C-alpha cells in the first residue's frame, strides 16, 4: 500500500470536485440489506414466488462493436502486454477463489475519471478466458457508459430487472463466442438510490450467483455517492482503482476508510508511468505472425 501512496503523492495538491454531502437514506438501505440478505433466495414475482433465470447458453447473443482506440484491450488486443497483466490478475483471483468464498467483486474508485469501467470490463473478459461463466454487471445507474464502450446501445438491463415482476433473463446478453455475459444498466432511473431497494437487489444478486462463476460489478465512485456502499454490502470483495494525476493521497485515505477490511482485495494503479517493460514481453511471448504489440500501460 505504501507504493500506491507514493505513486499518488504527486497529485496531493490537486483540487478534485467531490461533494461532502452524506445521503441520510443510505443507512436505512444498508441496515435493511443486512437484515434480509441472509434469507434471500431468488427473484420475487408479483406474488412473492421465485422466478428462476435461464442458464448460460440460453441468453441472447450480443455482438459487441468496439470503437477505434478502445481501452478494452482484453477484447480488442488480447496479445498485448496490458491484456497479459489483466490475465495475471484474473489468475490470482481464481487462486483466491479456491481458498475462500469469492464470486461477487465490486470494482470502484474514489472519484470519476480513474478508469474503473475499463478495469471492470477487461478483468471480466480475462476471467471469461477460461472455462468459467462470467457476468459483467453495470451497477452505475446514474452515469452508465459500459454499453457505449462496447457498442451495445439501447438495451434494457439492471434498471428494468429491479422494476419488473417477471423474468428478465433476456436482459442478460452473452458476448458472441465467449463465456462473458453482460447485464447493462438499462434506462437511467429518476432516483438510482430509491430503485436499489435492498430486498430485490439482494435477491437478484443471489440468483445471479447461482448461475455465474463470477459477477464483476462496475460501480459508481465511492466518495460522491452512497450507491456503492449498498453494492459493497452485497459483495464478496472490493477492488479499488486509482490513477496518478486524478487520485490524490488524501482522497485515497478517505476512500480506504469506507471499505470493510475483510472485503478489501487491493488497489489497482491504472495508467501508471511505471508500467514499462513491453520489450521483455515481446522477447518472451513474441508477437503473433503479422501483428505488432502496442505499448500499453495499465
């Protein structure tokens, strides 16, 4: 952790627009989550019955279309050094999963602009490179961007799932020719925090956890909003994304105070100038015939 603080120390004097407002309704939501999460078993229907979701392989297929210059390198340039680093993180997580209960992982940051969505998408893609079934869930209902980055626009998602009383399996898409699945944010609600009613959100996550080996949740930043606190209470672990020039040392310290220590996985330093050594990767891995490996820092 000391290395992370040192890497971010140069940004300590920067001004970051983070409101200090605390959402009073968040405490009530979190308390209800703790009380009802233990008994949640499925997605309730109009009369309280459990509505099972479909199994992997039966979801509609999504053909993603990445824009030029996309940072989703595990999907666009899986032979790059940056993609290899995500595969290394994925391998570490698989090893950890063998020793502890680890399936729902929250990917978040202190403030906007640190690259949490890029990290969540790449990590989910790297995990799906094996035989496990992976769901990339867009938990940012206020400012969703994942669909735009993947070229999958205008489809219903989490927002509709939380409001519906019927099976919403068709809102989950399987990325073509992969074990990666998507549940995007859907239509932006008038009040994201009100929509994240703890009972339904907990039941939905429990149901998804019976279907997928991994649920990677792209969440809003921690400091400005209360939404991620709800997600963290329902997750198994939290991975924090930081970025030099954006995350200050003081912001990181404040963020760390909000994360439960037993769920904290670690910090990923995004876009680090220290992420060099592409020439070593070229030497050992070697480019594929007819390709050139880009120098990408993560």
